[in-house]
C-alpha cells in the first residue's frame, strides 16, 4: 500500500507539459479544480475527465500511474460515498427498510463525490508528476510575490511546501524499510484486531519519527553550511519565462472553464 503513494514524485521528461512554465501549471491546476467543482452534470464531468486525459497523454504519464495514486485513498472514498448514499435526506427512496434508507438523491451525490475526488486527486498528482520540486518552489514564489509587500515570508513558505512534497517519497521508502526490518524481527503488523494493529505500529512510528528528525537536522545543517539566508537577494540559474505554449495552455484552460459554465447553465 505504501508503494502506491506517488504524491511528490517527479517523472522527468521533455514533453509539452513538462516544458510549460510552473506558474502556468499552478494556475491551470486552480482552473481545473474550479471547473471540476463547477460541473454538476454527467457531460460536465466527461469534459473535465477528457481534459485530464489529454494532459496526461501530452505529458506521457501512463494511466496506471494515476490509478496507482488513488489506491491509498480507496477506503476513504468508498466510506464517504457510503455516508452520502445512506444519509442524504430525500423522499425518492430506492430502499426504505427500518433504519436503512437509500434515495436516488443520495446515489447521485455519492457518485458525484466519488468522481470529483478521483479527478481532483489525479489532477493534483499530474502537477507533481510533470513539475520538479524546485520548479514548484519558484512558481509559487513568483505567484505569491505581491504578498511580500505585506511582509509575508513568501519564499520561506514556498520552500517549506516544496520540501514537504519532496520528502513524501523519501519518508514512504523509509517507512517501508522499517516495516521490513520489524517483520524480519518477528513483528506482526497485518493481523489481529484494530487495537492490536495500532499497538503493533508503535515499533514502526518511533524509529520513523527519529529518522524524520534526523533528516530535518541534516538538511538544516547542510543549508547553514551553504550560507543559506532565505530568499533575500537570491538569484536563479533558470529564470522563469513564459512562451507561446503557455499562452495556448491558458486559452485551453479558459475554454474548459467556459464550457463547464455553459453546460451548468444549460443543465446538459
């Protein structure tokens, strides 16, 4: 299950999507999320899915990578869908037997929620798959730069978010390594009741926390040795510049949002 978590991973490439400016990709991700939550019809979700599929194809991201990233969230998605299915009020009953009540409204809400979560997670994963952590940091800093006038530590916030994304795969590998070591020592992490499995995780969590703090301390020491002093006066080896492909990408994003709004108005 841990190996299925792909958030924060970057797949190097030289595709059109990879070459887009990180600011463009961040803004288009926001447009994509807005379009996803604006859609309220089947055709609207189909259009959003088509945009996601086209972006993944242009970025040469295999569909199995997106599906693999959804597996760790499967329980949460199914559990939330069940809550919507059985606890949405309405009179259009499908099943009404004692305390069990299932309505068509609940079924529609559960299906819409499930589709939205899947498309939302896949879209955000596509951003990290095609954008390096350093590019995400530069893009966030550039987009949030107007907040510097309000004394907001924009660069530090962007750096923290980038480091957090970068260390997700590292911590997953470390967790998998610790689990293998504990199993080799006879630890049982997969059987027993909920309480027993929670207690069995203690030998896993303690070394994981120790390893995380050690990595954080090593990173802080390395930054101090390199005379890191924040974003003040910092220069970049690669200056962000938008090209014609970024303009076309914004046009596509605007068409997507406009199409979703039209479909919502017409209820198609």
